[in-house]
C-alpha cells in the first residue's frame, strides 16, 4: 500500500485537530476490484473505471480499516465491480470479523453466490445486498447482457436457507420494471422470502440517451404499486413495512444529504489504493 494513504493518520498536528474538531469517518466503501462479470447498461461502476488496476491486497485493506477506526469507523461495505470475484474474500472476511464494533455489508450482483457460499458467513456479514431489477429472464438479460437470472435466484435461495440478512436492490426502469405487475412481482417475491427491498432512482450518471429512455419518476412509479411515498425533500430515504420486509425508496443523493442537512462523511477505498471522499 502506498505510504501517502497513511500520512493523514500519522500526522500529529492532524491528530490534535481530530480532537479539536471531532472529525469522524463513520463508513468506508471498499471497491475490491473494478471488473464485473455482467455488463448492465446503466452501470457507472460507482465512478471506478472498469479497467482500473486492482493492486490492493487484503493486508492493505485491513490496515486502512484499523487506521480509520481511530476516526469512529463503524460500517464497512465491500463492493466492486463484483466483489465476489475477489479471490481472497474468505480471508478478508475472517480478518474483518476480528475487528471489534464494525458492521459489514456486501453489495453483489448475486451471480457467484452459489460458487462462493463457503467463503461467506452470516456471522460476519450483517447484510448482503443483491442487485435484481426484474424477475423476467428476457428483461434480465437485456439489462445485464448475461443470462444469469437462474444463478442469482438459486443463490438467493441459499442465502435464505443459511439465515443471511438479505436486501434486494432494484433500479427503477421505465418500460422494464415500472408496470404495476412488475413492481408487485418484485414486492411479492421479497415479502414471501423475508427479504428487504430497495427501489433505487436511476442515476443521472448513466449515458444521457439511456437515461432519457429509461428514467422513471420514483414517486409516480411506485404509487402504481400502492406505495405512495411522500415526495419530501427533507428525507432521501422513505420506507414501508410489509410483513417482515422493509420496502425502501432511495432517491438520488448529491453532496449534501437531505436527511441530515450535512455533507456525507464516508470515504471510499478504490482498487488502486486511492482513499477519497465518498462523492469525489
């Protein structure tokens, strides 16, 4: 790991400022690698170039986590690309388990869950989020460029059987999953499996032509399915409870979080070892 990553934390003057200003970094999003085994047409890869050199190792990640613990780190999220492509994932999760007072989350496309289930553990992972925009095989292939829906659904069944806390992430897409029948199909699937469901507004970082074609107003779209979320600029996340499932609407969040009135204070670790503010 490059030394400059640790300059911030080893600077004595900065340490005194930490006490003075109560600077906190509550969350860290770790992009384990830039590549993915799917090719979703709306994917902006969280701003990480898909061809970015993946040079961070498990030891580097653990060192960064320990450093940020001094600044109040409480939450880690492993993403990609596709994080289940990270070869040393089992060892990484084992090492994170032994760091006290941390919540660990993973966001995945779900296609490799069956192959890597032995490397995962519900005792380590507090929540695993699986991207699933549709239960229609044709639309799934159209979105992702791959015919992997069966693998995803099989993997989700394994997660349920093994007692994982699961959330489904669905991007709202006009003419794909915006019809009432499609929305209710996803809702029913999650409710029947005790999964949480998060509907996500399409990012304007998507290619403009695709954004214009597929953007669906989240409030009007979900109202069709009986989820009448209040269009409230003071709250960027709203939810319904249906039996044991939490149905959440996640709208686009910019530099300032509407729900807190403040700038988001998390950080991101990129596959090439760069540590930066979450939104830059």
